[in-house]
């Protein structure tokens, strides 16, 4: 065993009561950090999953139509009023190449072309306004995997097959195998056969979304060979806005990230994260001060022993390391206790209240990364807390320290 | 005796402590200790013995003058250099033994070796046990030193001072806190190691009887070395009494 480690362990063992108390303090602090992080992380994951589970992270659209007035701008007596043109459904130019380029981006996990527009679903005398979504089933599964959301039938969009939400099916009395007429603007109309019913956990979407094949979508929306949007999923959801801006800069397309489309949600999430960070920060400061105070007392109590060590050839940096190691050991061992405490608290809290479907009301996110981060934070906190006492010990004059009473 | 046999040599060493009025506690000390010598340093309280011992042990620096260990001038060495030289060349025995109380006897003995190499090796334990056996502490190796008698603790301190095989051991009143029998025994052990290993000892003592049994007696008074001769016990006793 290394000399410094040997001495650090012995010093900690000598001050058993102090060591036990500070370990309890560190464990409590780390336990609180883990509990709060797991709870807030779980809640955020749940909120994000519920909100973004049915959304693309970035939606790309063609740039808006701009009016191009034929005016002599030099003339001051002409009042200039430019009427904004109505935006018609247009295709993204050269979208297959765009898809290839998007899929090459390291931050992008999936990109899928869609044709989106409004239509009417007619069944007998009943009709409902729906949001038509023509998709490529393979690539769209990277955006929203409807196969896992089906309550009935299959996700089959071949030919004139269609997949609708459970609410629309209920409204129109539909089931798998039934037919449904969709009428799009300009009286383009087609009869489809229901191949599956989905439930995405959102009543409005279950009522409005209707999925057809990309080709049928193009036909109904009069967008032959074109797509109105390209939907993108990114690796890190919080980098979506950055990705959107980069894509916009590179392509000139309108790029809206979920962060701009759900700015209130984002503000809420950031508020949660900030409060969590603040709590963790103060807990870390308290733990650091605890470690520092224990080690300051230890340096005072062991002044003579430090002097003796220095007298028989222990170098200043070795003394420094002995006390830094004590801080590090306290941090790591305390954090292991904290992991157990935090995990127990989080799981206990999670098991207390459940939703109607049996899922926990307060889901917790206990991850290996959280544990590793907690140990690392506690280690750094221990080292920082030990720094001043360690320097004080290392700078002790051995001749004075030996005579220390 | 030529220069090459000197372990430690002080030339015109002065030590002052700064303050409103600078106080000089050592006034031009010249000392030379040779290999294998057993030297006593006597003097009344406040004569500067502790300051001198700190300078001899490289725990403090002189204000002026030179300190040479094994022919090497230590005046310009930095703290790391002094620490290294102290660890390898000088052993310490203190009046109150200054052992690490929760450590066992053998741990206290091999700690200087552990500090020197940074890693534990089984030979360290073997050497510590060998020294403890030679000093009559066989069977006490794994006992915490806090559970040993005063005399035993001081013997552990002697073993610790010798574990690095230093050419010089500085002993600051090693028998001052012991009863007469234990004090005599401790002195005998130091004398024996001096003869068997050739380790030089500088022994600070207030006991004229022990000083008389040393090869040479250095007498310090008011920061000056006033006598470097072998005196009779009666003369020495008289001198020490007069100086108190």
C-alpha cells in the first residue's frame, strides 16, 4: 500500500467518531442529490416523452412565399403597402438529396419525408376534419414508431390502406377492414381501407391524425413527387434548436425545433433543472465545508504527528497528499453511502403513488451516469474541501509542529 | 581526525529571531561530529540547545554560517533537499518519544522507510522486527505503542531512528522522561548501537552521569559553545548546577 494511503486511512481510523459523522453528512448530501436528480430527471423524461414522443424534434418546411413588388423605391410620394401572399402547399426542392445530407449529420438520428395537409374524412353522412399525414413507413418509424402504438390491426400503408386514431374510429364507427373516404382540397378524393388503429396517448391527435402512404398523400395534396415537410429526430433533444439553426443556415429551409414550438414547456423544464442545480450546489457547498472543517480539526489535532512525519523525511507533497486523500476517500465512501440512501428514497417515493394504468406518478431516473456523476462530484468536493487543510498541514514547520501541544 | 570522517560540521553558525529587536540565540557555533562518535551536549535551559538541535537536524536554518552533512553544504538546499537529506542521514529520538500512538511498534519503526520509498515492501517489516528484537521488544511488534511502557516506547523510538541506517542520531533528552532504571537501559541500548553499527550519537542530556559516559561533552551556555572537553562527573555536575 502506498505510504500516503496508509497514513490517510490510519488518520481517518484514529478519528473514528469524526470520520463516521462526516461520512453520514456526505452520504446524506449525496443521497439528497441523487434523490432530487432522479426525481426531476424522471419527471422531465416523462414530460418530454409524453410531449415529444409524438413530435419530430425539428420540422423542415419550404421557405415562405414572398411578395415581390414592382415599385420605384426612389419615389417618396408612393405609399408602400405590400400584402403578404397566402402560403400555398409547396414541396421542398430536391428533398431526396436533403434527406441524404441530414442523415449524414452526427446529431441526427432519423429523418423522414412527409406530406401534411388538411382533409375531410367521410363515412356515410358523418364527416370529420382530419390532419392527413402521408409518410414513408420505414423512415417514419424513426420519428414515431406507430407499430408500438397500435391498438388494433397493423401499420400497413400499402396501396389504399390507412391507419387512423382510436378516437376518430370511435367517432365514425370504424374498425379494421372498414372503408373511409378522404376528401382533400380541390375535390381530390379517395376511398381507403382501415388497416390499423393507433393510440398515441393524446385524444386530439387520436381524433385528427390520419396516416396514408407518401404516394397517396402526394396525390391527395396535389404534390406529385414532392413532400411538404421533412421531420427530423436528433440525438440530444436539447441541441434541437442548434441543429435547426445549422440546417436552416445550410439549406435555407424553415427549420422549427420543438424548443421554439414548445417554448413554455422548455421554460418549465429549464426552471426545474435550475432549481435542481441550485439545491445540488448548496448541498455540495455544505458537504465541502463539512469535509474542510473536519480536516482542519484533524490537522490541528495531528500537528505533532505531522511534525514527526516531516522530521523523519516525509516530504511536503506527501503530507499534502495524505490530507487530500482523506478528503477524496471521505467523498468517495460517503458518496457510496449516498447512492444507497438516494436510491432507496427514490424507489420508495416512486412506489408510493401510481397512475391509473399502474405507471408511477413520480417516475424516477436512476441511471449509471447519475451514480458516476455523484461519485465524481463527491470526489471533487472532497478534494476541494481538503485542499486548504492539506496545504496548512504541508506547510507546517516541523520544528514547531514537534513541540505542538 | 581529517575532514572526510566528519559526519556533521557547523562553522560559525548564528541564529537570530526577527522582531522589534532581533534576538540572537546562537553566537558563532563551531561543531564537528565524526563517524562513530558518542557526544553529549549539555547546557542549562534557555542556552540554545533546542535551536542548535533543530539546525543540526536540518529542521531549521541558521541565520549565517554553514552546516555540512557528510561533507555536503546544506546551506543552499531547498526544503525538499533538506527533507531528503534529513530522512537518509539523521535519526531523531525525542524526550517524549513522539511515536504515532495508534500505530503498532513495528509500523512506527518502518514508517520512515515507507515514507522514503512510497510503497510497502515485506523487507521493511522484517527490518523493523529485527531492530525491535535487538532492542529487547520481541513479541511487542504488533502492539500499539500506546500500550507500551515509557521505557519501551523510547526503545521503539530508538529503533525508528536507526531504521534508515543513518550515520547520525540526534537524541534530545531521551532519558529525561524515564525513571532511572529505564533511562540507564535506554542509554545502554544507544551506546550498544553506537559500538555495533558505528552510528554517531549526539545526546542532549541534563544527567551528568550519562554525559560523563560519552566520548566527548559539548557545553552550551548563552548560545556559545564554552567547553568541548571531557570533564569529571563532579566538575560537570557543578557546572550544570551553577548554570541552572
